[in-house]
C-alpha cells in the first residue's frame, strides 16, 4: 500500500460508564491482507497484537507472493475496541491469515456476532477459506475490499462478488484499512447488516 497514514485519534478513549452492550466482531482474511492495520486504525484503545518478525523459519511455509515487503505477521490474534454510541461497544478480533494458524479460527468464532472478510484482489484465492468457514459456522459477514495502490487491475465490486461466488445478500464495500473513517464505515456496514437480519427474523412468522 502507499504511504498514507492511519487517522488515529489524538488520545485513546476510555470506555464510557454507560456502555452496556458488547458485541464481538472478527476480522478474517488472507495473509497480509491488512487485518492488523484495520484493527489498529479503528481501535479507540491501544490495540493488543501478537505480531512477530518474520524469519527464515517461515520460508516455504507462508506464501509472500504479492506482499514481499511484509516483515511482521500475526501469530495469535489482534484485539481492539470501538464504541459505536454510549451504550454499544464493538470488540474486534483480528485472526491470523497464514494457513498454519487456521486452527485458531474456530475458537475465535465462538460467541462472534458477525465478521468482516478483508479481501486483497492481488491474492483473491486467499479469501476462499474465510468465506467457507463463516458460512460453515452460520456467521453473518460483510466483505471489505482493501484497495492497494499497486493493484495491477482494479476490479469492480460486482466482479469480485462473482469471483467469490457471494450471494446478493452479503454486503460488499471498498475500504482503505489504513484510514480510520474507512474502517469505521466497514464496521457500520456490518452492524447495519446484523440489525437488518435481526429485524427480518423478528418479522418472519
């Protein structure tokens, strides 16, 4: 991605006393897609992360095609928090993207209300597992396409939906994981999707 900086708040916000509803959200996707960046950019607290420097031990195990400049990687999960209003708080968990850590995903999905699948069009195939596991668990999700400056082809959202065989009811948005306002728009899209689903279930006889 380019050199744009995240729109981090000047000071991290303490959790308000009126907050009484916590929602667990998981951010999933392929290796190097920007999950840690997204959690870091939107979190109102200093995010917890388990990033480690990539070493020769990962050579031949973790594919770095398309992300050759990447020097660190998440080995457990990222954690952040964002308050949507004075009562509702999202707790964000960023899942590791490498295949050797996929065994952690099912545990991270436990108690999850919804998820964000972050997609890098340069490595589209890496998104299949995330979509498959969320559908397997019956977890509602939205797809956010993290746009990189060096994309060889800028595919439209309709083209990406077709490539991932996503049904029409799954929301899709463009985003820049480095930018706080963009990340918040992704989370708002997910919350709106969850609310619409809940309302539809309530009105179904």
